[in-house]
C-alpha cells in the first residue's frame, strides 16, 4: 500500500497527522491530486472547529507559511487565536511574535 493511500485511510478516521501528511504531499509537489488536498483541508478545518488544538495550529501554520493555500497572516492569526483560547502556549507565543 502506498503511503498516500495509508494517509487517506487514516484521515478518514480523523487522524490529524495523516491529514497533515496529505496536505504536505500536495504542497510539496509530491502529489498533484487537488481533490485529495481539498478534502484533507476541509477535514482539518472541521477538526479544528471542533476544538482540536493540533488542527488549529496546523491551519495557522498553513496560512502563515502559504503551504498549499494563499499566504494569509490574518487567517493564520485567527487559527492561532482559537488554539490560544484553548490554552495552547505555543499558539499564544506565535500570536505575540506576529504582533512584533
């Protein structure tokens, strides 16, 4: 089984690491499957909206770095803000550094 297939299978169970790996495959050019990327991104957003600190930080990083999406510091700050409100110190630190 290819790694990509394993990531998709794990992502169907809400595995955040697998979702991130799918996003990374597309963003790095190792996969040209835009639909797979968009599905993984939609799932990551849902998991983040449901309260996952990891997913919120991951979304913040995607927008901060422009990984597979258009770089958007405002959206990055929104995602880091969600994570920070849930008590994540790293996201709070990231938000503080963005203000400088």
